[in-house]
């Protein structure tokens, strides 16, 4: 079945629309960023036109969460010089959202030019109310930091531990240095709620955004991935799904003129990683 979004129309991009771009990020792997991005996307799609982009060009996995592991065109095809694919070719209509998966091949990662992501996000922003960038786990390369720099605000997904908080703080400091705001923090995969209480003071002191919510550890998350579905589609009544829906309801989307946002993306300076790699 061809899941490409039939409604992606460049002509519509000429009309005035409003958009906000969020980087769903963490500073480390295993926190559940992809699950969070898709859960928030599905919940927000009840009110907004939402596009979720797998911006992790090196360790992509959003396609497995959305049943798109056989996608013909992915973000890699848009970032490789000489490819003829258009942005609309890589947009798939899934679970009420627009989804842009990324390929998983090492050759695709090596050939991808991160500079091209600016134009891709610029075009997507002209057709969306909300864009969620499922960002790489670390800031170890130029391709990894670009989503955080391009976003209007970050949504930081953490587990309630001091090491995770430290990694998230490094990410937040880097984002702040490029003028990227903070929408807040999500504590995810929480097995012990008292662990959140122990680090709440540290979180509120160092992150310039609210604690959006706490999502419990749940077997439904793995079950959803194995089914190739977002959590809210596979198990909408699970405690974790309800928590994400509550968080989406709290998220104050601050939409800006899409044309201005697109121009900002196109002119954005491509940063080096904090390590200079």
C-alpha cells in the first residue's frame, strides 16, 4: 500500500499558514524519543496538521514504529546530491500525521548532506501547523546538532536519573546558545515515580521550561513497536499513552508565520558539533 500523503501540495504553500517546529531530543539514547515524538504527534494531530520527521540520519528507527520499513523514498533520498526525489515523495500519511522516515543504510548516511535538511524542513513547514523533529541521541556530529539548531523549541525527553539529567542539560545549553527555546521536559520510561521527585528541584533549576509530565514504563511501548504502530494507535488506553496525550494537551504551541520560519531555515548557519567533529 502506498502511504504517501496525497494532500502534500506545493501550491498550498503559497497561502499564509502558521507553524512551530519542535526538536524532540534527549542528549542520550534509550529515553524513548521516537515513541514520544509519535505519541505527541498523534495527540496534536487532533487539532493541528502535524509532520513528524526522523531527523536521525545515522540511527533512524521511526520507520519501524510506523509500518514504513519498506518505504520507497526516505529522508536520505532528499539529502543526497543527484537524487531526483522531491520532498512530497518522502511524506507518508500515517495515523493522522504526515511522517517523513529516514533510511537505515550506512551508505545513505555517509552520502547525506546535512546542509540539505534546511530546505527540507523549510518546505515541510509551509504545509504544517506543527513539525516534530525526532532528533539524534547525541551531539557528536554536524548532522546530529542541526535539528536542535533549526527548531523553535526543544522537548527534552529524559529518564529520572542524575546522569540523564546531565546529558539533557548539555543538550539544553547547546540549544540555548543557538537561540532555541525550551518547551519543557518529559520524564519517560519511569518505573519509580519517587525518582522524579528526587530530581525535580534540579530539573526546574537548570531547564528553562516546565516539567510537562511523567510517562510510566510500559510493555505496551515495545508491543506497539513490534506491531509497527505508534503507541497511541496500538494501545490508546495504556497508562503511558494517556500520559503522552495529557502532555500534548499541555503543550502551548506558539505558531509563527510559516514563510518567515522557512526563510530562517534556509539561511540558518550549519553548526559544528560541540566536539568539533
